[in-house]
């Protein structure tokens, strides 16, 4: 049985808004989400823009402070841990952001960007050792060590993202949150980076939380997938189960957006309207205003996750008879 690396229970992240009247109506970015991750596993989190997936990814490693809930990482409750306690664990949890240009300090050379976590966590003893280690990391991500003394603006988008990945794996973490790491890049570069991330996972045994709006990319990378909508997880299960046996109408919508060369294999589902406001989500199921299969109860009852098949959960009243 795999070792449990991360466990988040009933995690909530609400952002207060400026202004006296607005403080009582916060932005409900993540609302009562529970996820778990085993050592060496990849959990994909998919959903459209504004669903809360990035906020969830940052909250589980305490880059964003949760409003409520509990997070256990490596068996340690980090929910209310002080910064001194967190610092000891920081080297084990890293993040790769969506935009490599804005996430790299434009005034620092590549050797110092990648070498900074090595210095902070006391993993190198001298400048020479740092340069040697950074050169090794560059080679590991498919870059030449001649880039050591370049600045980020002198690199292409794909090269900058490889530098971000090298920085993330520098302290040999156990978990990396990948926040749409390829969405800002050309398709050919995306494929190269996805294969690189798979190779790194295989070599280092690192776990990923892979965040994307593209279900086909998430399927390629993940062991399990969680689908988020309006701050909640509406369906979760193994990658194969979710991809080939989707249950929730929203999951089917995401799958229908994937281009299919064979029209017979398309999932035809039409959903109109916009996602609900995170300030005032609708009562009951948050998807019901857009759901073509909504019932009267959907407007009143917030569905709990139901295990339809082993490990395959869906929050939808259509399946309540299977509870």
C-alpha cells in the first residue's frame, strides 16, 4: 500500500473584498474540498477558469492561507504551522507556475535562480558546489550549462519553463504543484515538457498535483483526476474511469470540448450560460443553472460525493440511488 503524502480535509479558501459591505460577502474560491495524494502519485485537477483549481493547489502547500480545513503533509498537520516549522518542510513541496517569465526574477542569473533553494536549505557548501549542482540540474531538464550566466529574458519560453522545473526539483522535493505549466507554450514545446515531467517523476519518484483546464493533457499526466467547478470537486476517480466513463454533466462538457477526428466518438452535450459568481454561488448544486439534466431538488440540495464505482466519486443527485 502506497504511503499517504498529502491529505486535505474540508479545505476552504475565502478572500475578503475591500469595502465595509463587501467584507460580509467574500469570494469563495475553494469551498469544502477534500483531496489526498500518495507518494509517487500524480493527481490531476481540471476545470475551467475561475473554478478554484489554482487556489487549491497553492493552499495545500500553504502559499495561500486556508480559511478553514486541515492539511496533513508527510504526516504533519501544517494547517496552522508557524513559518519556522514550515521552512523545514518547504524543500519537500515546490511549485511550477503557469508563466515562467513572471515567476523568474529578471535581475538574477540562471545559476542564482536555480541555486537559491540549494543555498536556502543548506544543500551546498560553496559557490563552486552550487555551480556544479546547477549545471547538473540544467542537463537534467535538457538545457546546456552555457546558460548558467544568462538572464531570463535571454531565454525562450520553453527554456524559461525548464529553468522553473530545474529550480523546483533542486531541493529534491516529494511534491510539486504544476500550475498549468505548459499552457503558455507552443504545442510542440508543450509535448516536450510533458514528456520531461514524466521522465523526472519516474527518475525521482516525486508526486505531482497537475493543474490544467485541458482534460486530455491531464489524462496523459495523471493517475487520478479531480474535476472542479465553482470551488467544489464534482467528480473524481482514476484517469481511465473519468476519461472513458464520465458521470457528471460538467465532466461530460469538458470531454466534449476535446477535438475528436471521429464524429461518432464525440460526446454531444450543450451547456449554456456562465459559471456562477464566487461571491454568491447559487443554492443547491452549483452547476444546476447550466445543467440540462437539472431537477427541482438540484436547486435545493447540495449533493454529497457518492462512490458509484470503487474510487470513482461524483457529486450529483442523478446517482443518489447508488449511495
